[in-house]
C-alpha cells in the first residue's frame, strides 16, 4: 500500500516537472520566434497603424495571434515561424502605409484633431460621422495604393471635419443665446421691448459672423454672446415691466419711483442727499464724483503704505548694519540720510507731476520710487501704431513731466485687450511702444540709452476683458519713470 502511494506521488511530480519544463521551453521559443514580430508590431502601433492602415494591421494581428496559438498548442515550429514571418511582413506594410497617411492625409488628420478638441463628436454627431466615413474611405484607398482618389476623399473629409468643428464651436458659445431668444420670441418680447431684443439679435449675428471668419479667436465671439445673453434677459425683464404698465398694474409714476429707489439707497451709503427734484442727473454726477474720490484716496493710501513699508525695511537694515559697524557709523548714517532725502524728493516730484494731467489725459501713480503715467488720452486708430497729431499736446505734457526727473530711466509699455490673436496683440503693442519711443527721441531729444520700449500684448490686463469699459482700460500705453536717486 505504501509502495503504491509512493508510485502515485512520483507520477504526479513527473507531470508537474514536465509541464514546468514545457512552459520554460515555450517562453524561450517565443523570445526566439516573436522577437522580430514584436518589434514590427511596436513600430506599427507607434504610427497608429490601427487607424491609418487597418487592413494590413488586421492581417498582421491575425497571423500574430495564429502563431501564438500554434506555439501554445505545441504545433510544428515551422508553422509558428511562417506565421510570425507573415505577421512581420504585414506589420511592416502597415507601418509604411501609416507613415504615408500621415503625410498624404495631413490636412484631414489636423482637421480631425481640431474637431475632436471642439467636442464635435458630441455637439455635431451627424457631420462627425459623415467626416469619419470619408476619412475611412480615404485611408482604405491610400492603403490600396490609389493616392489620387484618396486625396479626393481627404478633401471631402477635411471639409466635413471643419464644418463639424465650426458647428461645435457655435454650439458651445451660441446655443444658450439662441435658447434665450427663442424664449423671448415665444413670450412676444419684441412687441414690448423691441430695441433691447434687437440688440440681442444683432450681437448674436455679430458673434456668428466672427466665428465664421475666425473660429480660433473666440474672445470677441464669446463677449458678443455674453452681451446677447444679457440683452435677451434684459428684454424679457423690460417686457414684463411694460406689460404691467400697459395693463395698468403699474403706473408710470410708480415705475419711476421704483427705479429711483436704488439710487437713494446708494446715496445714503455715500452720505449724500438724494436730490432728484429735476431728475437723476445731478445725483448721478455727485455719486460718480464721490466714488472717483474714494478710488483715488484708496490708491493714495495703498501707495503710502507701500512706501512706508519699504522705507521701514530699508531703515531697519541700515540701522542693523550701523550697530555692527560702529567705525563707519558716520559715513553710513550720512548715506542713509541722503537716501531718505532722495525718496522725499521723489515724493514731492510725484505730487508735482500728478497735478499736470487731467483724469481724461493720464492717471499718475507710484510703485515704490517708480512713477507710472497711464496715458488714458493717448489713443491709436484700430490696428495702427502711428501717433496722431491730436496727441502732440498731451505728449508735450509728458515731456515736462520727464524733465522733472533728470537722468531717470524710461520704459514705454504697450498693452492691448484680449480681442485678436495673441501674436497680433503682441506685435501691435510692441509697435505702439516703439512709436512712442521714437517720438521721444525725435521730438523730445531724449537720449536713446534712457529709453526702453516693451510690448506686453494682452498678458497684463488691469481690468476685465468681458466688458467694453474694461477692454478700453486694457488698451493703454504706460510710461514708467525710474528716478535716479543718486544725489551726485
């Protein structure tokens, strides 16, 4: 009984060892016979042959899978060798065809990617499907060697992809606006608020036109769509008010009083008597002046705070140094006094320059010892960089301001809003800065070594680009004056 049990164990152990040996042998055989096939497969997949050479790639995978199956089943090794060789041949053909497709179908490939980035498969599914079918036919023709007809299909596929992309972009920016306008039409808003509704429809048309002309510069279309949304919602609101007045649920007097109330509330916060006995214009002017003064006061306080922090930090460093170097205390103390005097002088000069310009000409402010002239009144024609004659008088004031800071370094900074391409805005801002720099050289006789012209394009906005007022503030030229604090 014991002998029989030992025999069973021996047989089982032999089977396990044989299986393990076979597995090892198969691994070694696979490394030998699949080395070239694996390399060819990796090369084909690196050029996305699954997409660009599907027939050859499918044939290659069929031979590859058959070879794997034959090896696993322990069939004649020559069959495995034959199938892997065929797989290599098909993979190489797929790689060659895919590489050709990358060149021959480049436009379709790019437009396909652009469409996918714009979510065209989701937002323009029918057009996308048609484009995919044409693209597939182009690939099939190219794989068969019919380059002429493949190029024809590519043109059609490219057109469909671009159309799908445009539809998708419009859907992203304009669908909400279209829905709002449809709601407005159903509510017969045009009868009660035709002017505002007309503005909404015009903004939508302008946005669609801009997308048709330049789909890749979405800043302006997006702003137009936002404007259209605002006007559509405003029209819905106004139409309800007009209905109430027409139905005599709201008298004209009540309407005016309701609209005056928010101004009364704001006037109370500003501690201004809400005088509207002859309409809101007088109160509006007072409120505007109040908030302008508040803004100026806040800016002055921020500048003073920054100056005090810088001065305090400088003095702490200097005093620490003086404590450590008593031998040079007299000279160091004198230098510190000179620096403080120079900073005080810059402050007085700044106040002098600040009084030279009206709010419509320039905003003058400080960052530490640096003075910035934000040239509100210095404007250029759209897309142009030539200085207009009507700006000569303002530039004359700039020259007087610069004269107050002899030997100062001057930087002219050009800035634009976010409309237009990044490259165009960068180029335009640099050209405008250079134009001002050249004027300073020619008309003001300022040495070139004191002047630097830099264009920042749309990269340094000071206001939101979502409103016209904000974009106007972002289109600016800043003249940065860095005074020479050396008393010598």
